[in-house]
C-alpha cells in the first residue's frame, strides 16, 4: 500500500504498489458522478478557462470539454459527462455516459482514465454508479469530494479502506476550494500503470449461471469481458437498446435469463439493485464512521424557513424581485459606458471612412446593429451571476421544491420546474433538460411551455423598452418600478406556462402525474472562480451570437434599408430624407405591406419589420431597431442613443410613435411569442424528430404566436379604452 500526502490537504490512496506513469504526450479522461457531487466544480478546478461547449453527435446532450497540462508535460483532455445516478441507459444522458465510457460514442475516443466523483456526505447513494463504472475494465481514480461537508455533518470516510474496497485510487478533495486538485492530477497520470478495478462482489450462483450466456453474447460482439459482465447484469432490469441494438441474439439470451430467474423466485427488474446495494451496505459499514451527535444541521435550520409553506413562496418572490431590480440598478452605469464606447467607435469609423455606402454599412449597419445588442451584455451577465449564485448555494433545488405544489396543481411533475427554471437562461437547454422527466406526456407538456419562460434573449427587448418608457420611480421606498416591470414580465411568462400546461394536461396530453422525488443538496458558499467562469461562458455565448447571427443580419438589414437609392428633393431636412429613404427601400416596402397586420397592436411598420427579423433570435429585434434608426443618420447624431431615438420618434401627424402603452404591448408580445429558430429546431428533435417533431414544433409556434398577438391586442386596445394612450 502507498499513501502519498505531499500537500496540506488531499491524499492519494492506491490499492497496490505503483510507479508514476511516464508521459504519453496526450491523455483523455472522463469525469462522471451523480448530480450534486461537485463534479462541475471539480471540472472547473481542473481545467480553468480552457473549456469549450458543444453537443454530442446526433443528439442534443451538451458536451463540455476542457484541458490542462500535467506536471510531466502531458496534455490532458477532460470530458465532463452528464450527471447521472446510474449507467442504466434509460435516458439520453445515461446512454451518452455509458457510450463514451465504453468507446461507442460517435466522434469521442474512449477515455484513458475515468475520474469518478463521489460525495463523501452521501456515499451510499453514490456507490451504485461507482459499482457500475468500476466494472468497465478502465483505469479509475476516485475523487472523494465534499469531505468538509461530510465532516460538518459528523461523517468521516476512511479513504484507505475505501480504496481497498473499491480497488482504485482514492483522492480526498474539496473542489469548491481547490483542495486536493494537484494530488488528483498526479493520481490521474499514474492510473494507467495500476491494476484495473473489477467487480468487487460475487453474484449468487443462480444469477451467475443465468447471465453467463448474456455475457458471452456481448463478448462475441467485441465487448470487454468486464464491460460485458456489467451490461449483462444491467440488462435484467432494462431492455437492450441504443449501443446494443446490433448485438445478434442478445434479446433472446436476455429473455431466457429473465425467465430462468423468475422461475427461481428472483424479481428480475430489481435484482441488480438488490445485489449492488447488498455490497454497498457492506462497504458503508467498513468505511463510514459517524461522530458527534446527529442533531439539527445548519441546512436543516435554513430549510425550516426557506421551505415553509407560506414563507417559502414569499422569499422566492422577494429574491426574484431583488434580482430583477439589480439588473437595472447595477447594470446602468456599465451600460452607459458601453454605449459611450459604441458611440465613440461609430464616430471614429465615420471619421476614418470616406462618406458613402461603405461608411454607412460600417457605422449604420454593423456598429449600430451589433452595438445595440452588445450594450445589454452587462444586464445579461448580472442575471447569469444571480442564477449561478443561487444554483451554487443550493437554493435553486429548493425553488423547484417550492414550486412543486403549483406544478402538481396543473397536472405536471414537480421536476418540470427544473427545465422551466433553465428556460430563464435559454429555452434550448431548458427543453433538453426535460429529458429527465420519465412520463412522456409530462415531458411533452413541459417542452411545449418552456419557451414561455423569459430567456436571456428577451432581456435586450425588455430593458430597451423599460429603460426608455418606464420611469425609475421607487415603489414602497425600496422597489424600483423598472425592476418591478421586469419582474412582472417574468412572472407573466411563468404563470402563463403553468396555465397552458394545465390546459394541455387536461386535453391533448391528459394523463396522471407522478410525485416528485428530489435530492436537496446542502447549502454551500459558491466558489467565486467557478461562478465567474460560468457567467463568462454564458455571456460569451451571447456575444458569439451577436458576432455571428446579429452581425450577418445587420448587414442584410442595412442593405435592405439602403437600397434602392431614392432621389431626395432639395430643401428636405436630414430627418425627412432618412425617413423617405427608409420608406422607399426594400425593407420599408416590406414593412408597409406588413403594417396592417401589426397596426391593431399599436405598432408601425418599423416595429413590424423588427418583429419579422427577430424570428432568427429575439434579441435581433434590438439590432434591427438599431440598424433602422442608424441608417441615414448624420455624423452629428452618432452620440444619440437608440433609447433617445425611440422616445423622440413621431408619425406624420406629429404624435409619438412609442408610448408606455405601446412598449407594454410589445413586451407582452415578446413574453409569449416563439421567436427563435434554434428553439424550434430543438423542439423538432426532442419531440421525436422527422415529421412527428416538425408537427409539434409548428403546433407550438402557432399557438404561441396566436397567444402573443391576442395578449398584445388586449393590452393595447384595453389601454386605449381606459384612456392610457399617452
């Protein structure tokens, strides 16, 4: 036995003598663990900023990769697998995790080493997945994480004994503080020179005989014997599928094994769990030691308030109100600075480029269009900062628990709130998160309503209109009217999602819902580095879209607004000349043709054009407005912000085009409208793909647009009837 402890915290425990592995130039490791084990924090601690995000080939499961360089100079690529409780492969996340580990995921080489993250404070729950991973015939390093939380709860895990029980290296870590990371990296590098872990428990004789033919079928198909043994036991509870579809004769052997075991008195669907948890109980008895009294913890005391039936929802609403108020109060100075930079950049470009179409393209098209969106990055970053903070502390899981009673009231599973909550950031991952909902009708109902949650792409629209037309007055001495309006938009979308889901569950998707079973992680102070990393990644995704989709559309919109050129009569003011050019351009003609459709909502043709362009992405609305009001502007107007242009815009009669009522109607429209091609595409894939998925996507787009139009109509026309035109 070797125990290495070369730093104040963290030790490597290995089950046998080993020498450090030599540098191999490049190593691939896969990070796997249950949700709430600190796996993502550990991934961030290992890789830092050297990360990239994409999707696995052919599926919408997120693929997160990073890299670092080891002490010996080895380039280590780290793949963060989806959090999962098992390798049962009954969900896309589990299927991907298993396929990657056994080297069958398209475009993803098999890992050289698996880092298995275990939560020291919930070891029994974690060991089911661990028992499966250890049987795959791969080098494994155990990261025993959150040992500080375990200690605070009166739990000590014997890492030496755990290494002997599991047959793999064990490294104690506190990822949120970066403790044990260097030791973990050294353990990873030498893992390939250690004996491979194997199954640590024996099967009952009847079970062993029954699954041997299943194992043999898998071995003949090319599976490693250890992997075949794990798969055979798993297949007693689940049906072959995914990566096992092509294995000849497998289904026959599985059914024969099930029949044999049933005749001998075994419950085949539960036998794997019984065998593994029988072994797990022995491990827990050997390695987990409790000390002190098992009294009420700090988490228990906080939850007594946070999860209270009355206080819980009130606290949730107050927190959300503070978040949205902060989006305005904190971001305003930064936004002013960004606006100044964009204005200065436009002025510099205008001075450097000779007057003409090229100058107009750069200044009025690109800078005005992209700049109009970029200015809202501070607000988006603040939203992500708060969401990340609440997630890291453990509050978001409580928010889902609080909302469960409301979800059940409309016939949905409480777990549906997690995808809906994710929809506050972006509908795409929110829809993808619905895969964890087992009931197909509940999952489909959730997918149908997730886009009603106000995503970050709506923030530029909301804040442009709120900042322009809602006064920053204080309500009750502590809440800002602008923040309350923004909160109102988010609540409107959330309430609408619950109501629509309830309608679907009583009509198209009628069926029983299941009770919610959810693990609540302990409260923790978030790691500042990981928190800021998450914010930068999400803001970077937004900026990437601004630099691609919005950049391209800004050029197209500029061209449509600039051509064909019109002759401007002598003596016409610059403002009138600009309006004439816009009206006669391709964009203006299309807008005027569309204007009768949006006129009942209080919108002019410019708003209509902006709505049409935002089908690409909601934030394109702002970019379009920036381009429209930038085209033809004189050099002396480059300092005028888009907000000021909107506030001053008048129609032919001299009346203001944009009023608080028009702004409110427009915000309500964007609360409900499905205006995102990416979301549409994901809905197609997540609802079955092909014609089936397309039908659901078209249906969703249709009812959401009808709802958006109807709600905006009621707001505007109702406001006029109440005398709120100004």
